[in-house]
């Protein structure tokens, strides 16, 4: 769902030869790209890179998808471009490149923080904001570590699915399966017969789709050099 609008920007699109949950290859701005999704978390993201590197000659790595806003200025659907990716556990910090053609305004730019759990509450986001990060997600540090290991340029492009004020009654960490996929059945079970929870769920997915469309438009307007 996060990558489909980006895949929509590809010409000569086809399925990739990867044993992953979802993958596509094609041309973006005339340059070959492979898109891969392997579930939530840095380990799954690193596995996607390893699988792709086993089949394709990679010249740059991009971590992309949804993020939670930590900076109060960020709104749902807004694109975030990292200049650094930060991990607290294990402690690590990785520089990130700026894509060619990216606009100077209208996007968030700064530190993106990778954590290992979905951040459920506004309070939790406010606490993470103390790290200096403007957004939080679950995969970028895994991709950045692979880029460093392979001496490849690294980019981190995210879009805000939930801002710093958003809290969730549905516990998405309880819905996370061992393989890194979120179980729709577990999410629906938590929503149950509660109108308030269904309202929360529908708002979240509407904003998540908005964020995915923003990523698709952004990828169609920039270039990743490598």
C-alpha cells in the first residue's frame, strides 16, 4: 500500500524476481529501479536489500514509506526528506543524501528516527521529539546500514501518516505478526463493535493513503543519483 503509488510512476513495470511479499521493477525517469516490501522493521528492510542485491546491480538505496510526525509543524500527507537517520537501540547515525530536483519548501527536512515499535500515543511522540528527530518510522536504519556496508548512496523519503497529536486506541503492535506484516484480522478484532475505534481506523487509513499518494508524486518529480 505504501509503494503502489510509486509503482504507478514506473514505465515498463513488471514483477521483480524476488522472494518477498511484494516487489516490482521498472523505469523511473528513464532509470531502472526495483521496489521491494518485506514487512515492518529494520531486519525485514535489510532482508529486502539483501534479496534485491542478489538479483540486481544496485547503485543507490532509498528507504521510503509512512512515518509518524514528531515535529508539530508536520501534517498528514506531508513528505519528509531525511538528512540523517538516527537509531537509539542499537545506537547509530547515518547520513542521507538529498534527491536531485526536490523542492526547497513544502517538505520536512531533518533527522528521521528508526524505532522497533509502532508509536501509539501523542505522549510517546513528544518524548521521541526530544531526540531532535522530526519524524519516526521502523525501517530506515536497516536500509542505511546496508547502504553503508555496500558503500552505496542512501536516501530516506517518508510521508506523514499520523501527526504528533495522533493517539490510537487500536494497538498496532498487537497486530504485528512474527514475519513483520500487520494482521488486518487482528486490527478488525480490536475495532470490534466500537464506533469510535472504527472512526479512528478509517481516519488513519485515509491519511495513510494520502501519504502514499504524496510519495508517488514526489518520486515522479525527483532523481536519485548513484
